[in-house]
């Protein structure tokens, strides 16, 4: 099992990194940095927003072998060190990207200023379901996932209201490397950090979509409760009317929630 290579896109205005707090954004399975475009446009004047892509998605190269979520977290730290060596950062991630965020909080908490876990959980789905999906995509390719993903990702009516943006996200899925997608499924099959949540000490918000059947509001509550049980600070928030891709479906609401967390975490650090 190896640490995959990741690449990222700068979504905030082009300028030298370091003058603004750094926000690192992670994608859901099948999407790319496009998922964060709208939130980044709302935060980019005050924060440097860098979004990374999963192996074989967006600008990241395909993976040659299997990896786990912990290896993705290690790869994110390595990526940030190649961009801004040693810099601490705020992290936000959706679904698999949120799972990576939890793993960062557990394993690399000293590097984080805050953590926004969106449409995710400490365990997502079942190992059997993920392994079945991995095999399906390996044999039939990622386009076979488009119809089901569209139903899971978006609340009813979103694709009609936002045909261009939803199409761009689904094209990210269509264009993803089938084998890398399958490796991501296998990483999710093995992912379960429910017993480790109490070790997360960084200020955390957990955002759920009220209509999300993949990562339910109850799963968000479970993550927040697990962190607070260990003495950490975490809150769970449910956004009404959205499903599985909060930054795409409710960018203004997500940006407001994140800004509150980022501002508080920055002031907390400044007071130390």
C-alpha cells in the first residue's frame, strides 16, 4: 500500500501564498476541485483556498496501487508542504474528503487550525457496498455511476436550476480514472474511525444535508459527539433542502458557516 500522489488547484485570486490564512479543501468521490469553486469565490478575498483532487480525478494522476484514507491524509500534508512548507492550515472536505479531514485531525492534528467535515461520517456505508461498487466501476467504467450519483448528490430540482454546474460535476465523474475510483471505494470500505474521534482536538464543525441519504444528519451528530466526548470542540449543523454536496448546493450557507469557524479559530490561535 503506497501513498498516492495528489495535485491541487488554487481557487482564490492569484497572489503569493502566506499573506492570508490557508484553507485546504477536499473533494467527494467522483468530483474535483470544481466542487469548491463557488465557496472559494466567497472566501477567496480573505483566505488562500487550495483544493486538491483525488487520485485519477481532476488534475491528480491515476493511482497505481491500493491506498487507504490515512495514506490520503499523509498525501495531503505532503502536498501542502510542497506548496507552503510547514504551514498550518484550515481544512474542509466533503464525503471522502471529509473522511480525510477526520484522519488529518486524528493523525496530523498539529497541522490543523480548524476542521469542517461536510456530508461525511466516521464510517460511511458498508464494506460490502463499497467493494461491490469498486468491482462494478473496474469492469464497466465510471460512466455507469452517473445516474445513481446524480440521485445521491443533488436534492430534487437542483439539476433543473443549475444544469451547467451539475453537468460539470458529473463530467468530473465521467472523466475519472476507473481504477483510481475503485481504489477510493476500497479505501472507504476499510474506513472506520469511530473509536478515534475523541483524539481530535482541533475546532470542528460537521455539516450535513437534511436530504442526504449517504451521510445523514445522525452521522454528523455522531462525529460531533465523539469529538466532544474526548474533550474536543465540535458542533453539528444540518442544512435544510440539500443532499450530498453542500458546497455545490448551498455555497453561501457553507461559506458563512466556514467563515464563522475560520474567524473563531484564527482569533483563538492569536490569543495563545
